[in-house]
C-alpha cells in the first residue's frame, strides 16, 4: 500500500460513504497496529502514523522502524483488512447516526421494502428503517414499493448498523404535514399552538395568526378545502378539526368543542376542571362518538372538560352538598365552597390538597386527614354500589331480552274461520233455481182463486 493508494482509498471512502477523512486515516493506522501486534505481541509498543498530506506511512516497534508493507504482507494482510472494514463500518454507522439524529421529529419519505410480522421495513436511501405496528395508523396496510411519509422518532446504534424507528401516529406528524402543505405556516405567519390526535380517527389543531389580515382557519382549509384535503389523504382519511386558538379558556374551550354550541363555561381553577353547559340537543354532539370530541378538546386545551346540561349540574350540586355534609367536620357552608371550586364527588375530595382544605374551612390538620380518609371510604362504597346497580341493570336487560326472544320463538295460533249465522227460511231467501217450489206456490194460489169464485 503506497502513499498514493492510501490517499485514493481515503478520498473514495470519504465521497462514497460520507465518512470523514480523519476517521479513515485512523482506521488504517489501527489496522496496521493490530497486524503488527499479531507478530510482536499484544503488549508491544507499536505505532503507525500516516501523513495526512502525502499519504506516507511511518511505523515503529520499541524504537525500531517498521516497514508497513512487510508487516502487512508478511503477517497481517487479512487481519489488517478485517480491522479496516470494521472501522469503516463503524465510521459509516456513526455518520448515519449523526445524519438521522438531526432528522428526529422531522418528516421523511421512503419506500416500503417488506412486511415482517408486526414490523414494516422502509428504505431510506442507504438505511433501512422500521415502522412498528404500534406506530402505524389503524387500518392502514403497506405493500412493497409503496411510497410512505413518516416521522423519525428514534435513532440509535445497533451493532455495526444504525436503527431508525419511524412513526405515523404522533401528533407531530400532523404538524409537519401542515407545514409542508400550507406556506403560511412554513413562513411563520400562522402558528400551530396545540394538537390533539387519535390516529386514524380524528385530530384537532389549534392555530393562530400574527397578521390580523390573515384568516388562520381559512388559510389552513384552503380554497374548496384543497389544502386540508392533502393532509387528510396522507392520513388515510383521518378527520381534522381546525380551531382558532385563544389564550382565554372561556373562548378556547368552546372553540375546541366545535361543532357543538356551548351555552356557558364554568372554570374550576383548583381542580383544573371546566364544566361546560350545553343544551339537550347539543349534548351528544359535544361529547362525540364514544366521548371522542370532549376527550380531544380536553387534550387541546389542557383542561379536564365535563359536559353537562343545566338540570344535570343542579342535580349534581345538590347531591354533592348533601353528600359532603354527611362527613364529620364539613358544614353546609364548607360544602358549598367545595362545590363552588369544582369538587363534585367523593373521588374529587380524595385528591384535594390538605392545605387548601384547611384554608377553606379553617380546619386542623388532624380533621383534614379524617375528612380525606372518610371520603376515601365513601368513594369506595359509592363505587361498589354503582357496580352493583350496573350489574342489576345489565341482568334486567338480559332477562328482558331473553323473554322477548322466547316470546318471538312461540308459534302463532291459526285464526279460526268465521262462522256464518243460520239463514231464516222464507220465500224470498229461497234459491232462484228451485223450480219445483215455485210451481207449488203458483198452484196453491190458483186453487184459492177458484174457491172464492
């Protein structure tokens, strides 16, 4: 290996593998040292240095100069080659780790290579990344050679290779897609303030604009919805609600519950809870299918949102006041203060800060501990009672369903044919075709006329 060949190898690896030249020089030097120690012993003081400019190699062992070509050619050609390959692979791995570490939480495009059990392998240039089933959108399937866009979530070494983990379920993916499809977001005119997501089903995105002339919601939707459609198509038809962000919870919470109309928002600061009052016709819309709308709105706002109608709130307040008054140490005034702060059940009372309860009711620490312990007992009893009522209700429903099934399985009796009433004997009811009867009547009439004559 002459000087010019060393420089050629270093330059080639630097360009093809994107490896720093210094790392290649170091790898060759280490390979030569390893090869020499195979002959002179592992404890030998061996050193090889490559001139970075000329490529000349100088070596020594215990103050004795070594000819690197003799060392490699005579005792360690294969060893030197293996060491160089290993060092180059490690350097290439480190380079890839550095490259992809800069892409964490960024959007990247790749090609599906294969599906192996619960993992989809995606080719990203010279690296194969994995998309675990847990990071895939429910209902999506990927075929080899399909193009795919995903978020880089993890990069770490794995032996001599690099492990890159992708995701299509993170809220950050929605943000990156918005940035790629909506120029106002990429330019910083519109800001994405918060995102809540249930992958494959629904997302809520809160946006705001620095320029009052720019409608942040309209810009994200686009003309005839063309911009948001691109994002929805990329997310396999996932529904996306774009809402206007506001720092005031009284405004933000109703916005986040769209498309439902909200009557009133009651903020309970100590509990971090927001009681939202809606009309009867808006209740199911505000809650959403399986609670999805209110759940996503809570994540978007950072408040624990409870949807109620006015009568439901009044009933719950009355029930809470009566229940709290049953606990020794809580009078009606304190019970009303607790309810006013959003504590509406024994479960809520379990998690109250002792200092807050002491301040609200001017209570001692011992009495506060007793109140909390009693609330825990009552909460357990209420939970057991609710479970029993649920089982009883379920049993009643099952019994009613069984009786309905049995009734439906019974044969339906056939209806008896209608019985005609007996006909009265009269001359007018006689059959028209009864010729003999008609003749007898005519003969009797004629005989009576002869007698009278």
